[in-house]
C-alpha cells in the first residue's frame, strides 16, 4: 500500500496528497535507529511490514544484530525514492479552514503553532475541547465504529486493518460526504 501511495503521489501530487503518520515515522526511526527509538515499530505493525518487504523472521524483541540486519534489508528492499519521499511527507495538509493530520491538533493553539508530535500521536484535549476558531480537522489514528463529524473534527479511521472498512471523506464548500469502499455514508452541509 505504501508503494502505491508513493506512486500515486509522485505521478500526480495535486490530485493525490499524502501526509506523515505515526507508523511512517516509526518505520523511518527503525531504519535510522533499529535498537533505540525504532524498536517500538516492531510491535506496532513493523514485523508485518518487514514481512511484506520479504524480511521475515524478526521478532518484536530482536537482538541487536538481527535488528540491524533487518533495517539494512528493509532499506535495500524499498523501491527507489520511497524512503526519501517518506522523509519529505508533511505532517499537515490544509485547504482553506480544513486541515488534515494523522492524529490530532492541539485545540488551544492556532494551526500555525502546532507541534509535529501532536499531529502524529495526538493530544489529550483534542477530543474533549471543541475548536473555537472555525477551523476543521480531518484525522485518523483513533479507530471509530463509524465516521463522525462534530465540534470542528472529522474522524475517518474505521480500522481498515481490522474491519476491512477503509473510510475517506470528501470535503467541499457545499459540505462533506463519507466514502467507504464504493458506497457513500451520506452528506451533510
């Protein structure tokens, strides 16, 4: 899937926009520091991702030599340009008052004052405190039973890896519409 997004985004970057997520960040940390910060990636989907690149047999609590070898093998197996593309992914994409991030924005700070860590991992007040500035945040990271819109937030993570339901939202000046697979959930102005 990552290679497909890379292909789409690099072939038509105006049409296909990608942002950094926490799993991409962890994958890069694994490549850079497999024994330190990168080790958490193995227990958060990294082992399955390694297998998808043909790097099998690495356990979540790998020894140093195996982890270093796996990081090297992953780099070698990645399509040319993919790693550089991932490193350049923005943590936020905005159009007008709509802002897309992986996890959250701090509702008490302006959009321009957000930290990357919050955009990738979340913020304790994000769900509890509605935005009061008229800005709208489209986010994933936290699995919801169905897509939802409220208090300046649009939640789209319906847990595709578990549920099989990949959800997206189409936002325009006229309103929004959730899409899951090939069916629409409905529109609201």
